[in-house]
C-alpha cells in the first residue's frame, strides 16, 4: 500500500483486502463463538523485543516531531513514557516469562467483528471519499498512499489489541493506535490540523504514561510477569488488580476522550471524514472503553470504580447538553460519541453483571449507527461543501437516499425501537439495582432527553423543503453507495437480531465472568420487533394519500410565498425566509459547560488519585 | 347531515377595515353572545377554518394576501363579507387604493351590510352561511354548483 | 373466565377502541368546565366529536405529502404506546414509544416550512426535553416501590404507592400540565380558542390530518390519566376521585395562569419537578438501604 502509487491499483488492493478482512472476522466468529475463552501461547521473547524496538523508534520519531513543532507537552510526555519503557525493559523483562499471550473470547470476537466489518467498509468508502476530497482541496498534499497504509496498520493494531492477553502487547498496540490517530488527524498539514494532532497526541500519551506506570507496578508486585496476563489479572480479584486497573482505566479515559480530555476528539474532526468514522467513533475510542469494560469486574463495588463511572456519567450528561448548541455536523457527532462513550464507561465503572451486558450492547449499537452517520455526513459535505447543519435543509429533496440513510442512522441513535434506546432502557433497568444507581438514572434521564432534542432538530432540518432544489446525488460514487447501503442494512438488522447476538456472544461472556447473566424479557422483545416492523411499513402509507391530497403553500400570515420562499416584505422589497434551529448557546454553550464538566471530572480524577495513593501506601 | 353545522370554525381577516366591524365580530365571540356554544371557534389559521369572515375593502396591498389566505382554506368553505366596506367598498369606495368590495377578488357567499354591522346580524350571517356550507359539502360529494345568497337589511 | 394470557390483548383492543371515546368525552368535559369558569355556557359535551367529524369532511390539504405519513405514524404509535400501557407492558418501553410518536408530530411540523410550525416544532421538542426526565423518574419510582416496571404488576399491587411517592406525584402533575398542553405550558400549540404562534405545531395541518392529531390527543389523555391511576391503584375508588380532582386542578391552572416562556418551562420542569422527584426517590433509596 505504502509503495503503490497508481490509483486504480490501489483501489483494487483496498477492496480486496477489505473484503478479506471482513471475511476473516466472520470466520473468527464462526470458529470461536461457542468455545468459551481460548488462550493461545506464542513465543513472546522475539516478539517482545521487536515491539520494544519499534516503540523506541516511534518514541524518537515523536520526539523529533515534537521538538520541530515546539510542542513542549508532547516532548515531556514522550520522554517520560520512553524512560518508563526503557526502565521497564531493563529492570523487569529479563525475568518475565509470559505464556498466554493471545486469547479469544466472545468480547474479543465482538470487537473484532466491529473492527473487521465496519473498519473494512470504511476503508472501501474512503477510496471514493479521498478522491473527491483532494479534488476539492487542491492545496493539500496528496499523501494518499500514506493515508491508506496507516489505515490498514491501524486495523491490524486494533485486531492485535483485542486479541492480546499480554498487557505489554496491549500497550504496544495501544501506542500504535495513538500514532496512527496522530498522523491521520494531521493529514491535511494545515496549522489547525497539526495543532489538533498534537493535542490528541499528548492527551493519549498521558494515558500511555499511566499505562506504563501500571505495567511497572504489576512488574514490581510480581516479577515473573504472571500478572501481566489480562485474564489472570482480572481473575485475581480486587486487592491486587485495583491499582493497575485504575491506572489503565485512566489511559482508557484519555483514549475515549471523556471529560476533561474531550477536546482532542472534537478537535480531531478536522481530519477527513473516514478518519473520524473509523478512529474517532467506531474503533479507536472503542479500544479505550474496551479496556475499561474488561476491568469492570475489578472495578465493581469499589469507590474508584464509582468515581470512574461518575466521570463517565458526567461526560454523558454534559456532552449531550453541549451537542444541543452545536451547528457543525461533525462536532455534533463528536459530542454524541463522547456522550455515549461516557455512558459505556458509567456502566462499566459500576460494573454489575447486567451493566456489563448493557455496556457491550451499547458498544455494538453505537459503533454501527455512528459510523453510518459519519459516512453520510462526509458524503453530504463533499456534495454541498458545508458541514453546517443549517445548510442541510431540504436534503431529502437534494440527496434523497442519503437523507433517508441519515434518518435511519439518527433514529438508530435515539428512537425506539432501535438500538441505543434498547441500551438506554436496559441501562436504566440495570442501574436501578446497582449501588448509587439513582445518580446515574438521573444522569441518563436528563442527558437522554437532551439527545432527543438535538437529533430531532437535525432530522427536522433535513426534511424541511424550503425552496425548489435539484437533485445533486447522482455524482456520488459506486463504492460509497455499496458501503452506505450495507451499513444502513446493518443498523436495522442488528436491531432485529440483537437478541441473537446477546444470547450467542454477550450472555456467555458475562456468565463466564460473573456467574450470572441477564437479557431482556421475551415479551418486550416481541413488542419491539412488532414496532420495528410497523415502523418499516408506515412509509408506504404515503401511497394511499396520493389521490385525495391537495397542496397549499405553508402559512406565512397570508404573505404570498413563491416557490423559493420569498415573500413581498414591506416597502415592496422581496425577502427570503430563513428558518434555523434553536441552539441556545447561552444555556448549553460549549465553553460554559465544558468548564463545568472539566472541573467536575478533574476533581473526580484527583479524588481517585488520592484514593489510589492511599491504596498503594 | 353534515357536521360542518355543528362545528364551524371561523377565520377573521381585516382587509382594510376601520376596525369597527372587527370590534363587532369580536363582540360576537365574547361570553355575552358566546358563540362557542354552537361549536364556533375563532382560529387564526386558514388551514383549520371553514368560514372566512372578512371586514373592510380590498386595497392594492392586501389583494395578494386575501387570495393567498383564501386558497389555504380547505374545501368546503364559505366567505362572509362583514360590513358595507367588504360588500362594496363602503364610504371608502372612491379612494385611490381601494379596489372595492372583496367580491372583486374572491367569491363571496354571504353579505352582511352595516356600518358597523351589529353582532346579531353577524351571527345571522354565520347561520345563513352554515346552510350554504352544507350545500357545498353535498356539492363536493356530487360536484355541482351552488348559488350565492345575500342577507340582512341594513339597520 | 378469560384465559390469562389473553388478558393483555383484550385490554389492548379495548383501549384502542374505547380510548378515543373516553378521551373525547374528557375533552368535552374540559371545554364545558372551562366555559363555566369563564362565565359562559360552553359547547355541548360531545363537541369534540363533532369537531373531528367535521374535520374529516374537509378536503385533505397539506403542504407536502410526507405530512400525511407523519401524522398517521403519530396516531398509530400513540395508540400502540397506550395499548402497551394498558395491556400491562413495561413502563419504560411505553415512555419510549410515546417519545417516538411525538417525534413524528414534530417531524410533520418541520416538513412544512412555515415559520409558525417551525418554531412550534422547536418548542414541542423543548417540551419533550422538559417532561421526559420526570416521566422516567416516575417509572423508576414505581419500580422502587413495587419492584417491577411492568404495569400489570404495579396495577395489581396492594401498596399505597402515593404514600411513598408524594414528591414524584407532584412532579408528575407539573409535567402533566405540559403534556396536556395547558397554560402556563402550552407553548407549542394550544387548545381551541387559544392561539399560540397561530397554532404552533399544528399550523399547517388541515382537514383529516388535524382530525387524526385530535384523536391522538384523546389517546394520550387516557394514558396520562391512567398513570395518575397507578399512583392510587390499590384503591380504585380513590383513584377515580384522584383523577377527577387532578384534572380539575389542571383546568383551574389553565384558566388562571398566563403562558410562560420556554426558559421558565424548562426550568420548572427540570429544576422543580426534577428536584421533587429526585429528593423523593433519594429518600426512598436511603430508607431502602437502611431499612430493609
């Protein structure tokens, strides 16, 4: 990929590889779904050495870039991380013999499916997208081979992450994803992009330092390195695992862009849309929550766990509120992502068995719906040249199929009977039996209603037709259509078959860890299925009304309105009507609420840190 | 029997009235006369209305507005011209901007002359309009023409 | 006797058939009582039915064809949600189904590009944002007392729920004002003879569509008062009295208070109702934790 320069060749390679990845993921599913937890041993010595060297090279690379761009925070953090890494290698790794390096359990399979299917779909999409992108932005240097190369490296890193049992390996893949994100955000090499890339970098490095600290702590406790095996660590229970769990969860918090670290995700929206779809909603940030959900059994019932959950919950509520005041489509999606990640972490932090079930369900539904939305927004942006929601009026006429797909994606985010509502419903039912659950229910109730507001606003904007418009949809490329159709189909299908997913993959996993599991009641499932079918039939009702309907102009106090919503104003001047949504920035403004969220979360983090120190000492 | 008689909803529009007739229309809607007991409601929205009450004559500026509003009322509908200005232009008939009574622009079904028309006449006019409304409803079903009716003596 | 597994279906069917009748009568009583409070005679009791019948006699006038779809979906999902409630289903699912149907109404208002319906739609969304947390807290409160989200369990329980959930009940009454579209919270659209933004959300709907919206409102009335019943479910007579008193208070409030701005509505619903509800639930929680 990196070396190939020709466009057509590249396209073919990408499509073939993407399909291959997708198929392999499915094969993994078929192979592993009923086998419980499988553990594989791989000779780790050589691999670890290679990893160490790669990490050092990458550290040097980042150091060089940090110095060149004069980003002191980055420099400090990468130096700190590198020192810790070298310290770890020198002091400990000689004595370590870790056997069980790779494992496969249902949760890994779910993550692998998400990465494999959605990831490869997005890669296929980005071929067409990048062509148009460079067509529009001629000033950006065409480094597409690098772009695609990194995309695939990233996919491999994600696979590595979810299949690794050895925490050192997890860390390695973690850092690779950080660097991929850094390089991809800065793709356009504009000043804003570079700054945001470094912002993402230092926040993730902060997490990396914490991760490294956890590894060192584990190595100090048990020099043979047994505890570095993830499944072993979790099963040893809270006394031992809590400190590294919290530290690694901190790393997860930075990677998942919860408050107070959310600004890197919103800043990363300057990257091309496939990057946003892949890294910053479906997969990389999911790695952050993945690791937190893995540690949920360790966190459940502890104060630190509760604090982490509160950070998640606060993020959910405040990010939802902030999203109300945003009119940049990608920022709305970014804040919605942050909010949902916060919700997943809130479930994981409290960590009872049913909450873990909910968390995994949320991961699945969110990944699919959000990636669909990002891709649609990317296509729309390419066509109409704007990311502003206010410019998307009448999209149902201009780009009917994309508008409907966006509709389905958005419905998938907040409407019954689609996925996210199922998860929110299950979350409420789960929190109610959990300790301190009431706080989280309140957060869910208030934050949830905020999400209703901003999604419906957007939906309304798409369907309001204000002037005669032409269809501009036809120039969208074939590959993009295929991807979008598949993703839309997935949104609906997963909603239909989620009981199946639940019983095959999620419930056994939860059962394994907690000894009990949960599911939605059968009666409710049938009702939801009925509602979904009803929802799909309803649009056909429009056919019944064709004959009897008479058309009239909208009411504008009698002002005659021509087709283009111009009316004769006073003084005989012809004015155009402009309607825009409520953004309520005085109440829900980004600045104000971010201040609130950041301070709350810093306070919580500080509290957690103090507790942690107490535990260590 | 149509239900239009049981629940006729009004839309009141002041074309270029001096507001004398408007005050009388509103007086008809007050608890003293309480037209809601007949199911009459004053809506402000043409799409919800059955009866279009217009006061004042048509001038150059509100000609389009009148047509636009009239077209937004769903069938079956009746138009009542309240006051002599709406009927024929009244004392402003010779003004440079007045085009005349509203029947120059939209078809009128009931005329209620007066300056200002009294609430009792207005209610009378509405009741007559209801009969016409019923005819129109039946006509809508069978698609035939209906006639227009004049009412009331000037008092 | 009726076999037990059929009971939910029978309830659902009864609801779908009878709720419009009951809801329409409630609306009629509402208008009569309001008129008497204002010193008038008022329309006949069956007036709402005449209104809807008349609306169906008008032609179907729309701005865009999708409005037909949205209004029909609004009605259908409203009926479905209410049927779900009365057949004893999960309260949270009922709430979410109701939200779904309201969103359809909002989308229908957005579909026409009139400024009145647009702002009406925004305000309707704000109303949804305002009342949804409280309704969820109501469902949660019911769970905390009866250990179940299922209406069938709550209705048949012998616990005097109102004694445990007074704060939640008052909070519910506050948001009931919003849901019934009564002053001071009738921002997005208002009852007959009141205007707000011309007719707000329903501005660009005429004829049969408006009739459908009206029928959907009737379904909603029955559901909302059904929730009031749940608070008193252990004593049906008391429940009926409570419903009558609660509705009368709503009418009284409607006639005495002026409309407020949306900021005030959001504040009252979130801060006042929310605090009442949360404090109530918090106390319950604490007591449950301390006193098993």
